[in-house]
């Protein structure tokens, strides 16, 4: 393409020159700003004349002009410059690549496209701006950057911090909701790619852009490309970051005196005796017996300042025919919870070789090894599984009266009540540091590809890709004893044990593409045809054994008793044929059609293949004559699209009636293999289908300094899998999945950005906003189904919160008598609920689960937004980015049990003298702790997500050190959060009603970036 | 480059002809139904699937939380279940309804047995070339297991859907049948298959645990007894005795341990072993838990060693309740002054814990115990025959006393003649049998059904509430309320009524 342009400009320049008086010959070299590489083919024109020349292959030029002439220097893709000759005979010119012009290219399915020519809805993000963010997980930095893409960081556990990504709402109940991630053309993952390796991230949001991925595309597609080599002198980049991390929110727990008082008050309110005697309370208060009555801040004991370091180096360069990009990164993270850590070492090599004019080959290799440590006795993830969660233990199974360690040095487990009452606590520091659970992950991704130009414009590309990933988890539980302050054993484990979980995943992709570009006058055609075969296999193996001779030997072979073994595997395959046709008329009218014909092993034989089409069109109004010369509007484009996508994540073998093994029995003291039907199959099961219509507008003003993109979409998902409840008389666990529900998502998105400069000050600002309305249209004719505190009901969003409506507190006995009956023995200070309905359809004077619960909240944000502003001035740059969600609720259901720890807010509990309290009176748990609006909070928040301050050390100084560029920077992450939620982070999983998630982190990061 | 073009041409041809086999992927862990039911091994595996369903925590492997058959004693005057979050608790405190946990899960667990059995009964005879004798034996075992579950349903929900064939989802909306129809079906069903089963003496040691003729006859006797068909019950119990294979184990205490699982006293067992997923937790030691304990009422029912009620005996020592008692007391209960795990036991008065079945030696991994559960043992068969004879009215007192005395002799307790005398009325004899069943069979999942069929459950609840021990139920947990009694019939689970349009709730509920 560049050669073609050179030719084009050469032709233009073969024109007779005009020679004025007092003319001189100006010579010089034109180079690229970043690399200092000479640029051939740059056009140099004397302003107001036809007199012009071009630079040669070494970037040199020579032009004869009048002494006072003005030169206009221009080259496609670079910012044009105008400069006065002023009698100089030698002028070297440095050209800068044009930042955001109409030539911006975005990555789309199986190719790239000029942004201006897009007819679908594709969001992309400038990764250069995100490189410095301290993140153990690359996907998490996308939060708030892309309109229509909801990224939620529900856990900050090192090595286990994959964010939840949802594109344009949710369209499924039971099938997968994760978007498809394609890295350099191969289905993979974004989480574990070093940020500095990423060249681009595009999100395909509508059917026009995503239909080329067919049966996997219904949840949207994220396309990632990694950096590739550029011809020229090698560029070496070295970057180092160190980030210090802290919890975003630190809950305040009661000290032991306040805690013991509340504990007593609560016990008495329940009709019991005080737990602590006056004397003990006194001891707690004066701290005179710290072994028996301590004052422990358990949160403080198990949290620490986390440190996240990343160090990377890359070399990028090549000759005219061979280009390379090689990089390596080391990431090390010590978590904010004691006992959690991870490190990752990764290497990448992207190689491109032009074997001949027509044959090009390339090889991408990426690999990493990662080791993640976490507590072995209890998990720091999976907050829904309260019993097994360390952070839940911290709240529910500790108390401040137990010391972290007794004066003897042993860990504390009981307070002075023991053995006559008092809980044996789960000392979270002991749990976080006893035993060991480590996961080692190895992943290698390789892709070999070759393309051959069969005819002019017709290219054939063939590629083989392979991913091999393995993960080995070893978890050791040692023997241990837990003591009282007096040294008595209160609990012990005499069986040490080891379990190993090994998982191996393999994916193989063979892909062949045929591309054809054709231009016939005003008509431009691009055609793509392709075939893909992809197979995957996952193997899992589990081994367990007990009783090791000591706690140091930690290999299965050293164990003695109760060996256990288990394992399983699955295989799936996908074969696809696809094609795309682009037609552009007169650079104004754009048309695109995609077809994908996917065959999936997950579907029944007879109906294995499905066709996923899309059609889209665009009109670049600004290329029409009446707008062509507008100085205000640089781009005006309308687009529209329609298409269908599939979701094949319906289980691997859902259509086959499997007879499950493992229903074993014991005969004569030995195991006898047994089988049973556990799940009924649906032989006619098929993929879920999502149909998306999208209209959009792109407008750029003032030389594209102001850019606006807006989209409205309607996304309808049908044939959604649901499992209707079946009578248990069928004797199976689950009925068959059926394609029987329908969900719609409608919404709009807007993205505005502005960039300008005043003198040396470059500044920019931007804003993105999206809203989506998620509505269940049909659930196989059912009205709804309820699952705990959530409901799926026609006309409402998926998983809406369902509960009672709290109506303040009961103020008096009379009020209780006149009110509907509730639970337990009601007293003033108990939560009063609204009597919404009854069996007759009217309030029945009785609060019941059946008639008095209603939809009370939405677990997914209604609005997502982000905005940024920043600027650069003489080597300094500052960038602030805010991210927020709104229209979202969460249950914050803590301080609801009479044991464990309480946060400070519980001091504000109801009493005769404190009727406007934050918490109800103690006692009557049957009434007060039902899931109701009382415990539901608006979990909207706005965050100062990142603040980046950088300084580029002047080149005049660095060049003396032979280093062209040095940048020092500070990045603050999650520095401030505006929210109504107190004591806990508002960004938690819907199922985490007790804030047991690994706490979200804020980070202060310092870094240096050196480019040679 | 010519070769490259050639490569592309070949490739394109290959792709067009790409075989669809590439997309044929089937489960690597499970068997596909297409090629199942093709040989004897398949039949045996499907049969083991039914047995495996008996190991369910709501049936024969219940812990204090799940409250299935092995914990039903804790819903009677033998024990109590305190906490609302234990499955049996709502029933124990008389607060259960159609949405109660155990009400739902006990139903599901039994229909799982029934559905697996229905599939075996329908499909095994159709397996091409299967040996008819083998097929008949497998079907007979499946029928006994199916009847076992229907009997449990008949003793609780009473009227339930009678499903005897494999079903598709579309056929699942079955209305309930009258209890009498259920019992008519299962008794006829079992009568027809007795001879398809081998004698217990012919069972190879490697097959210990499979239903034989003795187990089938004993289960049939129990079903007849539970359905008030006393003469049939007596006859079938006699058939078991006449097999001549069974005898009482010499050591009552040791019988409930792994070492004696193959004793000739064990007629019908649910087998467990300390292997992943095959261990039992019903025999786990739960410590001195206060949310599920034996009641003093049971403890006091054990006579002294001389065969006298404790209140009439000078041998009774309230400080050490196990002193001078029927040996079954110590085998059944743990009380103050006993030794447990080598340590002396100190428990406040009136508190007792279940010792029967509880693993003492092993305190490692005890929720994965190898202990089998005895669904029917020979002592029960003897007592069933004794009761059936008396209830039928046509009995010879000496035969009845001799049956009871066999059970007493084994633990060296005085005979009925000594403790109650002879020439007893039918009612008096029944009292002797009821007492004997209580002390002999405590914590074997039978007391609840005995009280239901004797229609004494509400009486014993009331008696208990009126007694001085009522205070034991006040554990300081606000959820514990006095027991009230609603109905012998359990409600049909609400979830079933919601999805089965032909199923109606009992009028009582």
C-alpha cells in the first residue's frame, strides 16, 4: 500500500517546476519522530505553487524555492507541517505519526479495517494509555473504558482475579455468559497476557461484526492482537513498576469491650444469660488478662500492604524482509491478605518473514509459567461458599476477645470463657499460614501461519495453532494442635493430608483463509472465505492420601492411608465455513455481509450445523459533495446492522442420554461399579440464538479533534436453555435442558472524545456511557422461578432480587397488634414488613414468603460510565480516569448473627431511646434477618479508577547517556470511591451477601520506562 | 511455488470432503444409553446403581443434619433433634409442613431407588442373550429394593404415586395411589420373586451385601407387619427362620462393628466401606453434641440386670446409670461414668448419647466409616414373628415367649416368664414385645415406624411434654419449641405438587 502511495505521489510530482527570482536549493532529511528512521516518499511542496519533490529512499530531499518560500511537508499517516524557509539551505524535518485521524485502523474478525469504513459496532481502546496501570490481570484494566462492556472486578486475589465481562447485557440463564476471546486469531484468553505485549483490543458488540464467529459469538467477541515487529533499527523498551496495594475499604470492627457488651445485650435480648460476667467485662476493658481477654483487630492481623511488581523488556525491529518482536515479563504479587501471592514469568516472540514478494510466513509463540499460593485450610475465593471462606471466617468465626497469639507464643483460639462456653474461633492468621496450597500453571500458545498471493489481490492464508495449558494444584494440610491460653488442647488434626489436582487443556486450530481485494473504478470489493477446524480436550486427575510421617514430606508417595483417586475428561470439536463480502461504492456507501456455517460437536448429529448471517450498511455523508469541504464536520457516518449469533455453551454432551458411572456399591467388602441415570437428556437440544439490530452514528468535528460515536441496539436472545422443574418421582437429579426461554437487552451507548492543544499544552478529555435494559420475555410459559433471594420473572431482569419490603420498625406493642402477623415474638424495634397480598389477592394480615415478597432490586448495573481528562505539557503528563456504575443493588447482610465480629455500625441499634437506628433490636432473628429491602443497598459507585502522572526526562539530558527516552511515572489505582455503601466495597458479586470476597485493592504505583 | 499452489488445491479438496467424524465426540466418563443394556455386566452395574441409592444421607446413611432412616429415632421418645437447620427438626418439634427439608428429601431419595429399580426391572429381561436365571435374580433384587422404598413412603406420606415403569418427562404427572394399593402391589410383587433368589447359604463371600432369599422374606414379613397383615407377616418370618441359616450373634455389643458385619444375624444390610464416596457418616462420632441426644425416656426403659424396671430395683445407681443394667444399655447408650475412647465419661445427669454403631476406636476420618447399616437383623425377625403371632390373635404363648427369650438369652437377661410371668393377656404380651423391640432395636431406624403403626407417637410426645424431662428440650436455642403433633401422615412435598398437576395434597394438610 505504501509503495502504491509513493508511486501515486511520484506521478503527481512530475510536473514542470516554476523558478522564481532569489531562489535557493533547500536540502535535508526527513525522519520519523519515534524511531528516527528516515521516511522515503514524503511530499514537499512550495505553498501556493505546483513546485514539489519527494524524499528518496534514504529520506533525503532537495528542492529549489524562493528564499522566503513556505514549504508544506506531508505524508499519509503523518501530521502535515508548514514551515518558512527563511533563507535556510538545510532543513531536517521530524515527522510525527498522526494520532487520531480518519485513517485509524481497527482490528475486526479475520482482518483489520479502517475505522471510517466500519459498518458494525466495534469498540476499541488505546492500549498505550493503559500499559502503566498496575494490574495482575490484563482484562481488569478495561473496566469503564469501552461503552457497552461491563467489566467487574469481584476479586483481587493474586492469581485468581479474573474479572467478569459482560457485553451488552446478559442473554442466557444456564449457558455460558462469557464473551469469546480471540488472541491473534486464536481462541484464547486475555487475562494472562502482559499489558505491554498488547497492541490492540477490539470488542465486537453487534451481530454485523461478530457473526463471523457464529455459534460462539452471542456473548460478544473480544479481539486482542499482540505487538509485531517493524522494519528498522531495533527498539529496546524496558519497564519497571512497583505498586503498593491496600484494601479499597477497611471495615471497622468493634473492639473487644464494645463487642462483649453487644454480645451480652444480644444474648439477653434472646432470653438468655449474659455471655460475659461483669467481672470479665471489667477484665476485657482494662486489658489486664490479655491471654484470656484480649483486644484483637483480626482484620489488621490478616491484611498487609500488598506489593505488585512488573518488570518487562522487549526488542522490536527487523530488516525489510524479517521482522521480530520479542518480550519477556516478570510479575510478582504479594496479596493484601496474608498467605496469598502469585508470580508469573512470560515470554513472547512474534516473527514475520517475507520469503518472497508473494509468500509470507510467521510464527507466534507465547508461554508463561505461573505459581499462585493461597491458604490451604480455607479459601479466599468463592465467597458464596461461606463455610469454607477465610474472609467469612474472619467475620463469623472470630471474636476480638481471643488473642492472635497467647503470651506462650501459641496461636489463640479461645478466650477466657473456655471451656464453659465460648467458641473455638477460626484464627484467620493461623488459617492463612498453616499448610500450603500452591497452583502451578504452564501455558504455551503457538501459531504458525503462511500466506501466499495467488493472484494480484488474492491471498491465501493457512495457519496451525496449538494451545497447551496445564495446572497442578497441591494442597497440604499438616497435623496440628490448637491450644487454650492454659495450654490445653482444644482442637487437633492428627491426620496430615495431601491432595493433587492436575488439569491439562489442549486446543488445536487449523484455519484456512482466502482474501480477495478488488477495485473497479468507484467499486471496491473485499471478499473473505474461510474454513476452521478446532478441537479441544481437557483432562483432570485427582489424588489424595493421608498420614505422612511428618509435615515436611509432601509427595503422594509418602502418604500412608486412605488413598483416593478420581479423574475425568472431555473432548469437543468445532468445524466452520465462513465468508464475508464488503462492497464500497464511491467511498460513500458501505455494505457488508457475513455468513458463518458452524458445526459443533455439542449438538445432536442431525442438527449439528447452524447458519449465522449478518448484514450491515453505512453511509459516509461527509464524503458527499455538500459536506466534503466542511471545515466543521470532518466525518459524518450513519450505520445500521442486523445479524444472528449463537451460544453453544450448553454443556458438552447435552443431547446424549448418558448413564453416569460412580453410583458404586460395596459387595463383599470390595467396590462394585454401578451406574445410574442422573440427568435426563434432550435429544433435540440446540444452541441459543441471539439476534442483534444496531443503528449507529459517527460524527467528527474540527479535523476529528472532537469525535462522537453513538449506538442504539436491540438484542434478542431466544431458544435460551432452561431446565424446567420436574417431579422428583422421576428419580433423577435434573430434568433435561430445553431451548425454551427468551430474553431481550435494549440499550444505547455513546463515546465522546476531544483532543486539542494550546501552545505546548496538549489536552484531552472523553466520556463514555452505556445503558442496557435486560428483560425476560418468556420462560417456557412459566410466570417465574425463584431461587433463594433472586427471581426470574417475565418482564423483569434476570436474577432480580426478590424479598420482603421493610417498612421501618415497630414502634409500640399496639402497632404490633394491629399489624399483619410476622415471625417470632414481635417487639418494638423489630422490622415491620409490608403486607402486600394474600391468597385472595389482597393483603391477608399475614406476612408469608408466598404472597409478600416482590422484586426489590437489580443485581446488574443499569448504567456504566467512564470519563477521563488529561494533558501533557513540556514533558509532563497527567491523566485522570473515572469509572462508575449506577442503578445496581446489593445485599449487605452482615451484623445479622449473634456471634462472630460486629462492625462499628451495630452500635446504632434500636432501643427506646434510639428509634431511628441503623439496625433492629437484637433477638427475633426469625423476623429481622429475612432478605428484605432493609438489607439491600444502592451499590452505585464512582471511582477515581486511575490517576497517572508522568514525566519524560528531556532528551537533551538523556541523549548524553545514550538513552533516547526515559519516562518516570506514578499511577494511582482506585484512589477514591464515591458510594453510599459503608464499611464494605460496593463492587462485590451478587451472591456475596456477607462481603466475604477477597477485598478490592487500591494501589500506588511507581514506574520507569526506558526506550533505546 | 508451484508446489504451494498444489498444496492449496489438495487442501481445498480435503476440506470439502472433510469427514463429519471430526465432530463426533461423546462423553469420556459416562456410558451412552445407545450401547448400554447389552450384556450381563451392564445389568449388574445398573443393579449396583440401585443399591448405591440406599446409601443416600436421607435413607440409610443419615447424620444428625440429614435425619433420614438411621436418624428417625431422634424424632421419637428415644431422642431429640434440636436445631431448625437440621433436616429432621421440624418434624421433631411438630412444626413440619409441605416445604420442610426432610419432607422433600426423603421423598426424593426413595423415588431415586424406585426409578433406578424400575429401569432395571424393565430393561434387564430385554438384554439380548442374557441368562434367564441371572436376569430373574437381578430383577428380583430390584423388586425387593423398590418395595423397601415404597414401604418407607407408605409409612410416612402413606398415599403416594405408584410408579412401576421407567418414565419420560411427559409421563411424570402421576396421581397418588391409596396406601392399600401400594401395599397390595409390593406384597404381590415380592411373593412372586422369592424363588428367583438364592439361599443365603449359597451367596459367595464376594457377593455379601446382595439381597438373597432371606432378605426378601424378611422384608416381606416387615411389609406385611407394617400393613397389619399379621398372619402373613408371621408366616414369612417363619420362612426366614426355617432357612436355618440365621442365628443371633453371641456378642450384642460387638455386633454393631465392622468386625461382625458378616455375622449370621445380619439379614439385610446397606454396605459401606472406607473408600471415596462409599464410607458412611451415620456411624460417625459427633462428640458430646447438644443438638441431637438420646432422651432419658429411652435410658430408663432398660431394665436392670435382674430384669426389673429401674424404679423398682435397688441395683440402679443414678450416678453411674450403666451399672447393673441390661447389657444392651451400655451397647446402646453412653452415659456418665462410662469409658469412651479410653477416657472416663463425665456427663451431667439425664444426658445420654448414642453409642450403638458409633465408631470408637477410629477417630480418623470417621465421617467416612466402613460400618454397614443393618436394615434387618435376625433378632428383629424373631420379634416380628412374635408380634405378628400375638397381633393375629392366633398364637401359642409359649412359642411367643420362646421367640422373645431367644433375644433376651443372648444378652443373659432373664426370660419373660421371670419378669412378666406367664398366662399373659394379648395386651400384656404386646407390652412385653413393644418393650423388647425398644431396647433391642434402639437407633436402628425402627422406633418411629413402630410408634406410627402402634398409633402411639402422639401419646409418647404428650407423655414426654408432661414429664419432668421436658426441660431438656429447652436448650437455650430460641428455635426449640414444644413438640406438638399434627398427623401421622407426612404432607406431600410442595415442590412435587407444584410441578405435577395430577398430584393433590392430603386433606390433613
